[in-house]
């Protein structure tokens, strides 16, 4: 199986400024992201997600371990040619219009002029900003900023897209639009690594997820593997005595029916893990 991103035995230690102490942001982490997969990286604030992404992109050097993009070591400059990145808190020049901003990034990505014009129109349409392309970015709403950020990440037509909290501060409608763009990208054969706190969104778009806590990978699997376990489904019957509960089950069985059980949501699982003392620093 071909891997879009491989993170192998990676640890990152930071010196705490003004002290001799170190903090371990990422702790012996191994992740493999397959081509054409939508992979969710979850975890509370401070669990090491953004640090992991920066190392995966070759923007930061691991203290220990290696990262590679499509089989090429991440710290090789050419490794990043196939990758688009939307950072956690992107900063854009406020006085540029959306179109000018994309033109700037297209130039950085080495696109030719005729290519650029076509590409920018297509991208503005893809992210639903076709009517706002000539407005200044300074006047964009939070959701529009995230969408122009997404267009920026897609400018070089990358095979792998890395999105660090693309829906932070975006309302549910905007978040659903971003989810729909991610689904389209998957259908076009792209690979997406998505960091998000919006668990219901992660649940609806990701093929597999990993949950991090204190720099470590606590769990990894497909959404079904993580949420379908038979011992984790539950039946909610508020205010019922044990006798009533038994007779409800017996009644259902006698009628050839089954008492429906609720599947554990990804959010339940996340909260259980966070409660288990493996949380982050906030
Ligand atoms: N440049 C840095 N210098 C010192 N500590 C850092 C630096 N970047 C991140 N950290 C620390 O590393 C841990 C993980 O941070 P981060 O990767 O940003 O987590 P997340 O993205 O999951 O919120 C946190 O404790 C954070 O304070
Ligand atoms: Mg982060």
C-alpha cells in the first residue's frame, strides 16, 4: 500500500523558555496515512497535533524519528511539492482581494500566468467564493477566511492536503461546507489529513482517525472500529426499574423485535479518553 505520509517513531522536545526544563510535545509517535484516505488527527489542546503536522511538513525537525511524504524524507525541499497546507491560524494580507491573494500563492507555487487565471477561477468556485473574489480579505468573515485559506492550500493542485483546525471558529453551516469540499477532494483521489475538534465532522468525513493525548497516540482505527464495539453500545431507559427493563427486553424478544441500542459516538469516546487523565494542558 502506498503511503502519503509516514511518521515513524517521532519525538519532539521543546526547551521551556527561560528555564532549564524541557517539555515533550510529541512522544514516540508513529502514524501512516495511506493515499486517498481522509485521516483525522484528534486530541485536546496541547496534545501535540500541530507540532506533529509541522514535523510532517518538514517545517520543524523531530528530536528523534523520521517523517516522509510520498516516500521522500520531509526535510527534502522537493518533498513538499505534492502537499498543500492550511495552518492553524493563517495570516493573510488584509488589503489584498481573495483573487490577488491566490495569485500571490500561485506565483510561489511556480504556476505560469495562463494557468493561474484558470486555476483561480476554478478554486474560488470550489470553495464557494466566486462572488467574493474581488473583495478585500480584510472584510471576509471567519468562514470566508477559512475557505480562502483552503483555496490557498489547493493552489498547486497538491496530492496531499494538511488542514490544521480548518473549522475553528466557523459556524456549523460553514463547517458543513468545508466537510463537503473535503469529500469532493477525496473523490478526486486526494489524501487529506485533518486536525479538528469538531468530532461530529471528523466522524462524517474521515476514513480513519487517531486520538492523541500528551504527545502519544492513544487510539487509532476506522470510525466503525472505534465506535461499533458491542460492549460500548447502550440502551437508555430513563426512570425505569430493573423489572421494567427486563420486561421491555422480554416483550421485544417475544414480538421478534430487538431493543435498539445506541452506537457510541466518537465524541463519547473522546470525552472518556480525556476524562482518563490523558488530556492536554488547558
Ligand atoms: N515552539 C514551542 N516551544 C515550546 N513549547 C511548544 C512549542 N510548540 C508547542 N509547544 C508545546 O508543545 C505541546 C503541544 O503543542 P501543540 O502541538 O501546539 O498541540 P495541539 O496542536 O494539539 O494543541 C504544548 O504543551 C505546547 O505548549
Ligand atoms: Mg494545534
